[in-house]
C-alpha cells in the first residue's frame, strides 16, 4: 500500500498560541516510512512550543513528540512489519554526527534539534509531528513494538515512562536496595518512581507543590514511601523523619525550579548521585557554592531525553502493569489540540490532572 497521493489531517501551529486545522498532501518519499498516528502524549515541550518560549522551535510546525501509531508504509526496512503498532522515539538519530558518535541523545543533524514535534513543517515532507493523522518516519527513527492490548492513549505514556527509567535507573546506575528522592511529581517524576520501584529501590520519596496534590496521591498508590509538599513542609526534615538517613540518589524533574538543584546537592548523601533532568532555560542557579560537590564527592549527571533501553523497558512494562492506565487522565480529539495543550499546562486547573494525550484515530 502506498500512502503517497493521500492527504492527512493535521493541526499546524502557525505562530505561538495559534493552531490552524489543515489537510496536507502526502508526497512521494524514497526512504523512511509513514506512521498512521493513533495517539500523542503531551509534555512541557509542546506547552513551550505553544507559548512561544522554546528556543528550539521555528514556526510553522506540527507539534507532538510522544507518538504511537501503526507503520502504514516502510520504504526503509525498520525490521518491523507494516501494520505493527509502535512507539517512535522522540529524538531522531543520524548515527554519524559528533553527538551521535558520542552516544548522547540529542542528534543535531537538523538544527537546532533533530526531534519529532520540533522540526518546522517548511521542511519536507512537513509531517514531522504527532498532531496529525500521518507522521513521516525518518530513516534514523527508532521504533519499539507495543502491545495491541494497551489502549492507544496509554501506550503514548511509554515516552515519559522511558525517561523515568533512563533517569532513575540507567543514568545513576541504581542498585537494588538503594534509596531515591525524586523532586517533581509530573508524568516523568511519577515514571521515575515506577521505574525505581520496579528496579528494586529500597525507599523512594517524591516532592511536589500543593497544586500537585492529586499527582502526589497517585504517587502514594504507586508505592512512594514518602510524599512531601515542599511549599508547605521542609523536605529535609520530611526525608529525615521518613528515611532516617540521606538518599543515595536525588533526581531533579521539577519544572523551572532552580532552587531544586541546591536542595538536591544538600539532601543527597556523601558520595551520592544527583541527576539533573530538568532544564532551567536562562535562569541561573544563585548562591551555588561548588565546594559542596567537591567536599561531598558527589556525582552530578545531566540527562536529556530517554534512551533506547528506556523505551525497550517502558513498552514492556505498559503491557504488564495495569496501574499505568491511570497515568493518562485527560484525552482530547486532534481538533482540540489547543485545549489539550492548555489542559496539560494546568490552565484549566490541576485537579485530577496527571497527563494529557490526543486521541488521533
Ligand atoms: Zn546525529
């Protein structure tokens, strides 16, 4: 079956805060493939594209980087049959640029970032995001089969779940019995909790703000040993009361909170590991005295995006852990992309808000 010659419904973000529903013709491509999009999860990356605060985005573009769908056509052999449902890793890798050679997740063959949902639709073949019925599969796409038994919007949660595994298990090399403090209860923070517990962590605590009450309640159900509202209670005393010592690993998955870095450096044990997985844009970390890293002999690691190992784990975990069905609290049809983004940003309130997905087909 050839997809070329058809057209695909898409929501194009022509400028910040303005979507235009459209139909794009599908051109003939010699390599890569086409994905029939089923669902697309939303994250802060989409919110920033919508608000116009991302330094990676050029307009117009089709947002959506947490994509799941079925392979509709494959000009390049991805090793997976046409018709199979797959999760597409957000970042595209050329395999030959300096970044790919150094095995970091942010290939920059296409500037400024080679990733779905962030490439302008002026670049052929335009369909580079999950806010559309069809998405082009670059030959450098990495695909992971996901069970047909998992609801489509839930399988899109493989993306944050993969990041949770990468940041909580892989990057800090988590060993069974170790204690982990996660700062930030968003979809990726909750995923880090699920992954750490599944990997045999001893104690896992998680911090959030008062408006995160429902996310922290879910964290309890997912096995968190401690939840703390860091705008009401002192996280240091809460950790001391609950754990009785300092965590081996602290992970910063807060949103735009520079203070979290100072708190993480302070709370982690001597010789411990701090994983920084949240970007702070142009905000500096004030009053950072680097001696704390030296004297405590800390390992500080930056983590940007999810690894293929993370995706491999996440797609399997979704098929066997039905608790993950609760991770997607809101779903919207493609036409309501605007509403979906605002819901995910918390503009309609945060009650019951865990994560948001678009059900595309
Ligand atoms: Zn590359």
